[in-house]
C-alpha cells in the first residue's frame, strides 16, 4: 500500500487489522496509513519505558508487555483491541523480547464473552 506522494509502506501484519476475508481494506488507505504511523510511533516510544520498567522493577519481560497491553486495551486509550495487540507485539520485536501470549480484547465488531 503506497501512493506516489507517500513513501510509507504499511506492513502486511498491520494491513491485516483493517482487511476483510478477501484481503480488501475496510477503511480508506489514508486512514490505515495514519493509524499505522500512530501505532509504530507509539511502539518506538514505549521501548525506553519498557526498558526502564525492566531495570527498575525487575519484573518479567512478558509481565511488562502484558501490562502495557492492558493499558492500551482500555477503550479510553484510543486504540482498538487489535491495534493494542499489534503495538505490543511490535514493541516486543523492537526490544528483541519474546512475544507474550495476549488475551484478545473486544472490538466494536466483537462483543465481550
């Protein structure tokens, strides 16, 4: 997903959050790109925070990532459940930590269990 005037390439893992079963986007490309930039920026900004937590409080890597996921999964955070999960998995990748098993979060399309 690129346009002539935009150099940002949205990775398939993020596109999947906004795609239907036929791999068609459910949102305009500009919206998906904007959400990707926001999520990628947040993951990058959280690197230092996660490292500080790890060294200051000495909890487990997965505990830190789950805690961040819980915060992002709060509807007031402004991130949809799948976006929160993507941010945390991207953060784990940036930190070179193992990806934790995350509890699925309800979305507007998915009623809570």
